[in-house]
C-alpha cells in the first residue's frame, strides 16, 4: 500500500492529476475542494472519498483508489467537542476494514489558546485510547514543529509526540532518518514558496505494529512541487518501492 499526504495550497481540482504518477492507494489532501461541489472531472477522479471542512473550497479529503475501501469512523461531533469547542480538522476513517487512518490538518479554529498543535493535543485527550493496539496511520499538515515549543505550555509539539509514543505511535520520518524532532534536515514546507524559509511541518505517524524494514518515506522534490504549492508531498510506501 502507498499513501500520499499533501497540502495542495488550494485549487486541487486543477492539480489532482499530478499525483496519478505515484499510483497511490490512499491520498490525503489538505486545502482541497469538496468534490461534490466542484468540477465534473474532479468529481469523477474522486469516486471514493471522505471530505470535511467549514469551507467548500478548502477542506480535508481522503481519496482511495484501486478498489480499496474507506469508511468514516463514528467519532462524532458529540465526542469531538472539547468544552463546547469543535476541533479542526480531523478525519478518522477505516481503510480496507483494517487500518485506522486519521487525516489531519490542524487549524487556528478560532481558539484563543489552543490553536494548531493544541487542537491535536485536545483531540488525543479524547481519542487516544481508540488507537491502542490498532493498526494506525496519522498523517497530514500539523502546522507545527518542536522549534516552536514554549516552556510554560503543556500542549507543545513535543507533548503531542510524547502522547503518541505512549500508545506506541511514532513519526516515520524521524525513525527512518534517525533525526530528532526540531532538527529535521528535509523541509516539507517553504513559507511563501521561498527557499530561504524552510520548515518541517507535515508528518506521518505509524503504530509500532506497522513498522518494519519494508516501509519507506520520501519527501518529494521541491523543485517540482513549489510551482503548485508551498508544501511538498510525502509518500509512504509499505512495500519499500518508491
């Protein structure tokens, strides 16, 4: 199985064919349009998908291909509220009746305190127990890095990493590259598409029961993708063939 995550920077209806060359079974896209309210060709390409968003032009989508199946997990609104605050944006689903995939695009979400990585921290407080012992993939744009940790904040990026590791879910990039959080050598994002403003803010986490020597992770070529987005696609391959 091959999975791609990419923040397309909008207008995915004009960009989806760029990913066809990878022949991925699962495609996780941040900032994409709702296919049901978009162009005919995009709708046809998105023949099996889940989508969530407050804006029909910029949401979070999971698209599955090649006869794979996808089901929305019932982590409903009554369970995803945290003190009456709706958390954004998280899309939990079941792939091929076997893998829990949590697609993520953390946002400010009108929160005065718990924006971005704080949203994921809150989400884990509610749903972390659902991940224990399961085959889990968490991937997407976290808008976060350990370099932005604050000493007096209990929901830093590092705290989220520790929460995941408590249930044996690890960052695949850091595991394979033997790099520490906050010391990444390969960026996933270039602010304003400028090469002198690189950051690592997109991630793929896997449960320990999925990690073996056949898995690979590639952050694709920035020289190709910066024409289309400020983010670079991440490709996770369970068969170690890029």
